C-alpha cells in the first residue's frame, strides 16, 4: 500500500523543518530505543514444536547438546501449555525467591519435564532488581502522541530505515510475497525495538522472566514464557547463563518472547539456524510470520492521516466506531494523501491528541499492532512511522488542547473508576480503556467527545 509523492514531503525525507504543521517537529539526530513490549497482550502457549532448525539464540555458539536434552526437546513444547496453566494455579507469586524457583522447578517436573534438565535450567537463576526497576519506569507511555512520536522518530531513524530497506531488499521482497506485509511495518518495529539490531538488551533472559513471573503485578503473563524458555533450553536453543535480551524477556533484533520463537522462528538465511540476534533475515522473517499469525490482512492499509471537516460529530470517533470507508467519505473525512482504501473496508477515526491534533483512519491491520504492544501511544506511533517509511507525508501536528499532568491523569482515572468505568488501573497512562471512559463522560457532559482528557473535563467531573 504505497504512497504517492507529496510535494514538500518526499519519501524517506528527514522532515528537517521546525515544529509545526507539516513537520515531525524538532526531529533530533537520534532517538531512544527499546520501548518494552511488556504491555503486549501475550498469546497463550500453543504447545507447538518449533521448527527443527531453531538454533543459536545466544551471543555465542549453541550449547553442547546432551542426548537427554534432545529427547526431552521433542516433547517439551507440547508440555508448555499444561505447565503454564498448572503453574498459574499452583505456584503463588511473591514470597522468597528461592522458594518460588524451587516451586517452578517442581511444577515443571510434575508436568513431565526431565528432572535433570529442569534442575540445570533453574540452577543459578536469580531475581534481578534492575528488571523490576525497568518495569516500574515506563513513564514514556504517559507522553502525548505528538511528543512521543517526535521523541521516537528521528532523522537518523528514517535515514537508517532507508538504508536497511536497500541492504535487505531481497528479504523484504520475500516478506511481501509470502506474508503481504509492507517493509515499512517491519522496519518500524525493528527500529523501535532495537534500533535496527544495534541495541538488543543485556539482561539475562531467564532471570528477567523469572523475576517478572515472581512479581505479583502480572505473573500470569510471564510464567508461560518461563516454561517456553525451558522448552528452548531442552532443545539446546537457549543458554540460561548466556542468553540476553530486553528486560521483559524478549530476544533478538525484533524482540521476540520465547513462546513467539517456538511458534514463529524461521531460518531466513538458510544456514540451518534461527539466529534472531545476529541474522536480519531470520529476525525479520520470524517477525513477519508472527504478525501474519496475529491476523495481518495482505494488501490492506493500517493507518492513513485524514482531514476532518468543521463541526464533525466526535462521538463517531474512537476504537469502537468502525464504519466503512464510504461512510467516512460521506461524512466529509478525506485522506490527506494516498488512497483511503476500498469503499467497504471498515475503518475507525482516531484522534490520539484530540480534535486539535492529527487525525487518522485506522484499519483492521492496526489491531495487529496492538497484538505486538498494548500501549495506545506506542501503537499509533509505530503505525504512523511505518507509513512514513512507506513515503507518507509528515502529519499535521495542529494545535492540540493542553492535556493533563501525571497527577491529574491519575485523579481523572480515579474519578472515572468511581463512576463505574473500567480504566484498567490508576497508572496515569491514557490507554484505550481510559480513552473510552473519557469519551463517554465528554458526551454525557455535552463536551466535544474526542477522548482527549483536558483540565476542563477534570474540573467538570
């Protein structure tokens, strides 16, 4: 779904103009990387065996295989679903870490894992306090869309994306042929997750997963990943001492969790291994296969910037407001550039920073981005960056109404929760559920219902 050339905004441009309409605004030479996918909705372990050639997930050569490990490896993935389900009920979170580690090991053995393999896997695992600190320090997700996107999208990221697309053109051609996923989508995730492979994380993967499984915030999200990592170890494809990655347990250039590797790992370069840390072909094709498994619809767009007419009824906007492209056109919503897509294609109108900021039509493929990461601001930024890498113009930043501080946002969430809305927790983050609650209260109070919380709304509540 390519974009036509737009005067003043050629494909791959660095948006060197200053902040304001028609500019990414203050693009810096570099942008931060490593936005954790911790907010992702993790899929339940499917219990499927990985491709036989999955190998070498560590920085060095694959560990020597023990015959017992190979035999267990043939049945290990089939055990992971049962292990995850049983552990959620039988191994409580919290308490002493040594006791938790022993209980997890015992649960693995009780569900059929070889005792010697489990003992080697869990031996030496320790709680990593740095992981907990990283988990608690996700304040970046509290930033509004314009600020967040300007922070993550830099001139270097755009230029490096162009070079990566040229260098790995054959790989992207294969991805587009096999999965129908445009290169801009994979490039956007590759950039945001590891800066095109340059910053993959140095946290011990097993320690990170066990630390988060032990922590009582989201244990059910991470216990399945511990057992998936055990599957990989049983196959000889993960070294508990040497495999490293992100603080939330993801491995490689596009940051895949152990269960994702089991389900979607591909040997893209034909060397007999799936080397997600060192092979762009393996990492990109594995990521593409994962996105395809999440439901990517080939040949369809995912996001388009649009122009919304004056006097628009903003109650029609939001994640729950899908209607065909033809109906949006009849309402006066038109793409700023490019084709809005087939007339019967469902789309939602999203204004991530309210009616005064950028506006987008979001299509079913945007749901795949939410499978990768559940943060609304991350998803919108990654999807927008993917369109930029495909040649879309810089969004019109507009003049959004002032938002809320962290403290104000938490007070707003408390007020919304008190009125019976499910905001997903008092965390100061404007996620999808908080946005839906904001929009409902705006409509009730007779305010423009664009889901953007303002001091006026907080005062009215």
